[in-house]
C-alpha cells in the first residue's frame, strides 16, 4: 500500500510540473436578453479545425471549457432553429490563461424547420473519455420498452436471473441521474419506468476515486427533462403475454418555469411471473432430481418526484422524493425424485410453498451545487435518507410418495416469517478547485447503515405452530463508514491527459446476535491516462484498487429451509474482498477495442456444501482465495445501407480460480467464453421501423458456476401514429431458446440446473406524448449513497 501511495504522489508531482491549465468561457444568447440554454459548443484548433473539446451551455446560456493547453482556437456554436456561429480567434498563453469571449448572439435560421433534413445521427453506442455510452434518445429501441429492457443493449452489460454484470464485474452500481435509489425502488424503476424518458445510459468499467471503492463498475441512467416553459408529459400502456400476462402502465409530467422545475412520474405493475426449473444432484450410487414450477402474482406502484430551484446560473438546489410499494403472492411446487442404483426410482417428495410478501421503500435527498467564484471553484452537497421495510410469510408442506405417486406417511408443515427493516443515512460533500496547474478535487463522506432482521421458523404439531430455535434468529446489524478522497486532473501537451486520485475508507461493523465486531481501514488509489490523436482516434488506460463488502443479508446468521434437502445459510464470518483492476480502450472511427484484467483476493462468492450421507445441500456465501479475470473485445456500429443500421459488441473472457471452496481444499476452476450481441434497426416503407436483436453466449465459467451456451432473438415493429403517438409490437425470445443451463462440480458437489422464465412473449405498447418535445439531460448529482443502498433490500 505504501508503494502505491508513493507512486501516486510522484506521478501527481510530475504532472503538476509538466502541465498548465487554460480556460475559455462566455455566454450564448438567442436574443439580446434571453440566454440560449443547452446550446452545443465546440472548441476547434485554428490551424486544422479539429475538435479539441465540447461543452453545453447552462440554463442562462453560460459555458466554460477548461483543462486546455496553450494555442489558438475558435468556438463553433450550434442551436436548433438558429444559424451556426463562429467566434473570433482565441489565443491562450501564459499571460492570458483565461479568455472570456463575452456574449455570442445567435441569428435565427431562415429555413423552414419542416424542410430541414438531418443528415447525421449519433451512433447507438459510442466511447467517450472513461465510459461507453448507449444513446437512447430518439432511438427506436426506446419505443414501448422499459428501462430494464434497455440494459441488454448497453455495451458489456449482462442481465440474468443472478443480477446485472458489466463484463466480469458483478458488483455493479446503478445510478439514476447520478443518484442511487433504494434496492426495491430501483427494481421497480428498472421494470416499470419508460425507456422513452431516458436520454442515455453510461457504463463506467473502472470508476475513479470520487466513487466509493466498493463497486467495480457503474451504470448511470440519465433521464430527460423538458426545456420548454410550461407542461410536458407522456402516458403509456404496455401489455405482454407469454404463459401469463403482464400489464405495466406508466406516465410522467414535467412543469418548468424560469427558475423552477417540478417533475413527477408514476408506474404501475400487475404481473404474473412464471418460471420452471429442473435441478439434479448426483451422489455416488444415487441422485436427487427437482422439478420446480413457480408462479408469482405481483402488484405495485412506484413514484419518482423532484423539484429543482435555480436562482441564477451559479447556484442550484433541489429535493428528490422516491417511493415504491409492492405486494407478492407466490406458489412454488417442487417434485423431488430419489433414485438409487441403475437410476431406479425409489420415492418421491412433493413440496408446496405458498408465500406472501409486502414491502415499501422510501428515499429522500437534498442536494446543492454552486460555483463559488469566477475561477470555477464548485461545491456540491448531498444528504440522503433511505428506508426499506419488508414482511414475508411462507407456508410449506411436505408429502412423501411412493414411486407410483401414492402418499405415504403424514405430511409435514412449517411456517417461516421474516420481517426486515433496513435504513441508511449518507452525507457527502465534494469540492472542485481549478488552478493554473490543473483541477483538484476533494470530498468527504459519512455513511450509517443498519438492518433489524428477525427470522422465525415454526413447525406444525398437533394443531399448533412451535418455534424451531435451530432455524430461527434475530439480529441487529450496524455499519459506519468514514471516507475521504483527493483527485487531480489536467492535460499534457500533444493530446495527453492525466487523472489520479486516492481514497481513504474506514469501516466498522457490528452484529449483536453473533457478538461480531470488525474494523478495517484501506487506501484505494486510482489513475487514468488518455491520449487524443489528430485523426480523432483516442487511447486510454486506467487502474484502480477496489473493495467489495458483504451484503447485510449475507452476514445475518440465518438458516432457511427451501426443502428438507436444500438449506440456505448466512455467514457472519464473511470477509470483504479486495481487487486490483486495469482497463484499456482504443477508439478509431466507429470501432472501440477494449480489454480488462482483474485480480481479486478473498472474492465473495456463492459456495455449496454437499453431505453424501444425508443428501443435504447447503448454500451460503464464502470467500475464494485468489481469482484472476480478463476480457477483451470490440464494439462497433455502422450504417450497412440507408435503411439498415447495425451496432454490435464482441467480448472474449477468461477466468482462473485457485482456492479452497466450502470444505474442499485446492480447487482449480478455469474457463473462457465469448459473448456476441447485435442490434439492427431497419427503416421500412410508410414510416415503419423494425428492430432485430441477436445474442449469443458460448459455454463459460465464473468461479464455481459453469454455464452452457445461450442464445436468443427478438424482433419488434414500430409505427408513429401521429406526431405524438407510437405503437410497438414486439416478439421476444422468438424461438424459446432463452434457457439458462448451469453446472457446479467440485469435491462431493455435482449439480446441474436448467431454468426458464417465461421469456417467449408478445408485447404490445402504446405511448402518447403531449407538450413541447425539447428536452435535455438531467443534471448529474451523485447522492453519495451508491454502494450502501446497493447492499440494502436483500439479495
């Protein structure tokens, strides 16, 4: 750690002596007294007109471009409905490090807007600085979709029943406009919030020191807000049918005044989710096979609301209030077949699990952002309080049967109740200080999170339920984290730039029921180098050290019976894991090449214990000693023809694990695989558009999990019914091939699973927009509660 800190300090000192920072600022006006909000500004080199940097003006028309080097430049301004505007020559030198170009007044275009043809469109996927971006706005992929549907289009993002990954990184933070909602509210947002209200999705594969060190990747979902004074909104109806139906209406409304902006959105859900699974466990001379059918009937509503106040161009503040309420009734039926020698059926076990779950999530956030002086010093403050409350009841019954299916013996019954209250409080402040030698950043953060959990299992005996103390537990978990960071960025000559940072985090954990108390402190350096070339290609390299803390749910020492031969346990002795990760990107034209290497110590992973005598499997979370992961690939997009646009990503990944797994020492788990996905958009006659999505994943491995090949295809047809309405018909998983197959094998563990979740569906969506359509990206303001809230809300 000392070597890392020393190296970081040396590089920062070298950068300070080798670089200087220069700035350009000004203000764009539509008229003499009206600023041009969110005009597009490009700073170009005077010698060859190459684009050096871009910017967008704020609500008042003001803009500022920093981190520049000496030289001569011009500014080009573009704004809808107005002619392009060029500034006079700008020269940056030691004696003129900051140039104010003053007011630039635009002239209205004399063309009829209806006669203007847009020649170029932004690529669906693009690489920019330290992130890959999925441009959703005005794309056909947004029509009739929910946010969760969009994630499959995002580069390197993989969505499965086990959660969301970015390439090989499973600890992913999902932000909405730079803010983190509670886990339950986030799930509802992803499932129900309309993709038509999304501007873009940004994927950071190696986030810098400003972000908590506890996540390896960030997905930031940027929503749209209206620019127009007055009302603007949208309503949508969505229905899909597979084995069962799902209805998810949603709507949004925005009101903007000169200094105020108020917005609200609501989404509902009435959904029947069906899945089926076959799971087989092998033992010497015998086997257990489970056929599981599960039906969940869900209903809920989510609301995302906010108000922003911008008294002037230098200060902004606001309040966010988010809430989610849900209920679920489920019925899970499992038929277990016991086979002996020569696979002869010995007996059967029928398990019925009827469950009921209710929950609420709440988030309240206050933010402030202000420019403290004319030099560009900026302060941001975020305070967030989050709550997650859930109650659940399961009623299970077991019935033994003969090989012919006749009941034998008396059925067993039990009841499991699990009320759970979680909360977090986060306060964070960040300060950005530009100077002649670069831009400095610093920030501090305090986090307090907790979980009050009670698990009760009661066995039914002679008309009464009796507490089973072996499978019951109550615990109070508390965690406090104090963090601070410092960062530095600037631009070298000849297109090079540097970003470096160092983060300090101290965490204390206490679990009263297990008399567990732990404290640990860590330093987490990060660094990034990038180079822009005259041919508009670019190269970037980044490194960071990360930590992954156990989730609250996995630390609680609970035991839950799935059936008499399947038990899930918590692990209060679970340790945090630490990773060193490096990313490299090279972009030229419409193609981006990328690669990553990650070494993780004490990786937190699912582990399985198998008892050959009792046939019982226990699943819990454990630490794997050493895991090495790498991936490399390319992302590209191009217009095949005037009517066919294509965007594809190809990734080759590999993994190597050397560790004790459960109670088996010296386990070696290696593997590699490829993933290919392609989005194809076709412009058809009479205003129709079609979208074809293809996905293929080869056999692969990650830690104990070995997956089989997986592929599927989806097709949709879109049609604008009027200026404001759109209808979409989608055929998802056309060939019913989206079946997940998994194998786990080490020591006595030998288990195979096949899972299907009602993915073959027909979906019909209708949306209607009202009000003016001019929109902008929402203001990016991180709440600073990203990692903690990602760990709330269970698994």
